């Protein structure tokens, strides 16, 4: 073997023995294997090799080759917990499936390719951090971007999950630097269902709800109106039935004081907005009392629940036990109701 691998001097005839040629091939194959192993290590180390930890492996399941700095919607993990093999792929190999965005793609659920990714192949994508990206700029004033159905480039918007840090001037498809992976805000638009009065309380209700968005299809009968999102959040369980524990509350309904059940008791906390429920509007519904001080009956404003179908801005809060409570702020309607004047007002 030593003689077979001896170097050739200038001017000597080149004769490559079979053993020497095979050794060259073995060395080339070993070099290729090491490169592939190193590449696989980059893809499957869960992004730990990259600064910021925001780069992961994504398989292109879109049906077409993906260009560099274009986007794929995340369609779940590539390895599921129940499919763990000896290497426990779900725990040790952080990777996703990527598809072309659809109407059901959640805001922020996308990745930006760091390299071209052929269909069916795995490549590196950014899910968190700053990256170049191709953005369809629809308005130069837009400072955010989001994925759009059937598009692999981001679309600029007045609000979105990716912040545009810089972009080329003008409108149309442009180069931009964006920050992806920002946490989605805890505020959504929701359509309310039929109100349910809270047991044991007056003038307070809980509301079923469904996440909504403005219909952007010009050909739709509901164009420009809020419509429920089929894949959106809601107060329903996975099976489709309503979960009263998820019903929302109206903050404004917690600001009112109660009308006393005992007409002889003077209501407490009736100053300012808190006294709205006990604010009497005297009227001549009945003859005045003998002393002539005030009418026997009066009209009192009673707040009513928010109507079914109203769209409100919903936000998530934490209760005292760490649970999630959905709430909104909306002014209730009023109804003047005939009311017997409490004795304490004219006795």
C-alpha cells in the first residue's frame, strides 16, 4: 500500500494502481459522509448551534420548491410523541412540516426559509428572530407583516405577528428585514352569543363567544362584516359543546352597585358610576304620597346584557388561581323600568 500511494515527481509517467485509486475513492466517500453528518447535526440539533435558537428544521410539504427567504405555514411537528423510536425523535429532533399558508393558518404560525428547500426535503428556517424576507408591500406606511393564503411571501399589514424593521421603498414585492416570532397579543375580536345571567347576582352576565375577523372577500355577501373564524378560538370545547367556564365577562358590569332587595334599606356605594342602578328618575306614574315629597312610583334605569351577535375586542386575563379569563369592555344598554319607591325616600 505504501508504494501504491507514493508521490509522483514532475516528468514521471502517471500510473495509478487500482489500490491507490480505490484509496482515493474511499477518502472522498469518507469526506462526503462527514459533511452529511455535520449537515444532519445542524438540522437536527434543535437549533442549538445557531445564535438565538430561532432556527429549526422544516420539511417542505407545499408541493413546490421553496425559494430562499420565502415562507411556509407550520403544519405541526415532523415527529409526533407517539412515533418515538429508539432515538426519541420528538424530544431530540426539533423539526416541523411546512405547507403553503391557507385561510386556516393562525397568525404567526410560519417560518422563513434560510435556504432554498426542494419539495419533500428538509431545510433550515427562522421561526424567531430577525431575518431577511420577501414581503408584498401593499402600503408603505405598514409596519408589520403576516402570511396570506396561497402566498409564500409575507404581506404587509397595519398589524401582524412580524415587525418590519426595514424595507425597500415603494409598493409591491420588496426585500425587508423582519422580526418574526413575536408573541401574539392576548387581544382578539369576538362575536358574542346569548348572554347568561350569573347565578346569585343581578345585572351581571357571562357570554359565549367565537373569534371573528372582517370578511375580506369582495365576492362574499358578508364582505366588510365580522364573521366567525372556523378555526378560531371560542368558548366551546373540542367536541363543539359550550363550556360555561370559558364564557367571557364584561368589565363594565362589575362597576355597578346593587339595588337593595329590602325597600327599607338605603343602598350602599351609590356615589358616581357605581350608583347607576339606584339612580331614580321621579315620574308621575302614580299620585304623590300624602306628604307630597315624591311619587309612590318612579322609573329606574336597569342595565341590560350586550346583545347577541355584537363584535367586541376580547382580551385574556389571569384569575387568582392562574387560570385564563376572557373579558371585554362594552357599554350596556339601559331600560327605564317602573319601580316602587323605597319607603326610606318618603317616610
